[in-house]
C-alpha cells in the first residue's frame, strides 16, 4: 500500500544513521517487526537486537533489568548480571511501551540517553551505552507531555525521527499480500495445500475494519 511504501521510504533513510527513532502506532500494527527491520538495515545489524517491554517492569526492577547489577548489590544479587544496555552493545535496544513508564523511571532513562553512560547497581564504574535506541508506544506522547505525565526532555531525546505505522484499516491494499503470506505459513504448519481464497471470502476481508489490527 502507499501508506506502507511511505513508511519503508523513511526507514531506508534513517536506518543508515544512528538517530534515535520513535515508532508510533496502535496495538497490533507491527511496531516490533518494524524495529527489527530498522536494525536489519542499519550499520548495527552485526550486533544484537534486544527487546525490552518497559511497561512490564516495576520500579524496583527497572534499573537492574536495564543497567544490570554487581554481585552483592542487593540481597538476592548472588552474581553479576548484565542489563539490557550491555546485552545490546554495538546493536539495537528496542524500548517498547515507553509511554507507560513513571516520571521517576523517565528521569533515570533520560540521563542514560543524554550522557550515553550508565552504572550497574552496586558499581562505582560507568559503562558506555554503545547502542542504537528505537522506542515505541501506542500512546499519544505529545498529549502526555502537555498533561505533565511524560517528560518533554525525554520526549525530544527519543523523538529524533518519528515513524507512524498505519492501522490495517488504512492499508487495505496489503490484505491480499497478508493473506498470501499466512496461507503459505499455515499450509506448512497444518500440512495443507490451500491455494487461495474465494472472491467472496476475499471481499469479506477487504470490507472488514480489523479492530485491534
């Protein structure tokens, strides 16, 4: 579809840079898939792609999960543990659901993005954050900034390039391609030999709005 061609044109331009990228879109529009595509086309492709769901992290786990910890940093820290920034070194760190983190966690993340360094819990030595940042959310971050719920300095830091993924109802030209993809996939999984859909079945799909994508 034209909508997705525009998205891919932007990806072609920004993948070769190290600019932070913010991917916006409804649930189910493929933000993680697009982040992986950006990584695959970038100069960081030889490094790892590390996905972290920020919305699933509690405040108590946030620093340990992202920045790691040293043995003895807290009661259950029985060995050194690298965080997601260390795991993604020389690669891409995908910060999913960034619109769901608290103001306190926003401040901790902002410092790392500004200074490009972090300290694992229990360490006195700073580590360099050699990663490319791609963030994503289904929230309206501009509205959250205006409401005082999301830091404007963090918003500007992650929003160097914005990529908006259209919902499926806005890219219906892609439905026949998706049908073909899933037929191939499920023919293999279910050991079937389905050749395609009837015109009636395709018309039903083309006229549906796909809530939830």
